[in-house]
């Protein structure tokens, strides 16, 4: 069965959201918000950009399964030096969003 581009995007998006359900709550919120914003940003991109976007997100789905393993680690300075400016901005936005989610969760518990 061959899917249209729109169908493939919807399947990918729904798959990502389903995978987020298995994450700890604070990471689920961050991941879902991040995915939602990324898909919105690329809604009207060129065909070439859409292919790159879909390929990158699909590759992410094939990555390691977290289960009960610790998630995340510090980036080495050499790894940061290899990032493009837009990737650094994206990393910073992710840091800010995670800080907001953590602060929101902390105030909800008190």
C-alpha cells in the first residue's frame, strides 16, 4: 500500500506521540510540545525540506529504546563545536522548554 505524503506525515506524528506516552511525565510534556512545534514549523516547507524533515524524524524512531535506562547525558564541548548555529538555537530552546516544564511541575507538587 502506498501512502500519500500527508498520510505519511500523520502516521509519523501519531507514532511519535504514542512513543511519548512511555516517557516520564516531564519528558513526555517536553517531547510532545517539541514535536508539535517542529511539525507546525515545517507545515509549509518545500518538498526538499519536507523529505529531509521526514527522514530525520524517521531515523529518530529507529534509535535506542529507553525503557528504564537513564535518559540524557552532557554534551562534550567538542560535540557543541560541531553544531550549526540553527542547531545551537534549537538546543537552547529545548533547554528553556525543559526548564519551564520542570519549574511548572515543581510548583504543581507543592
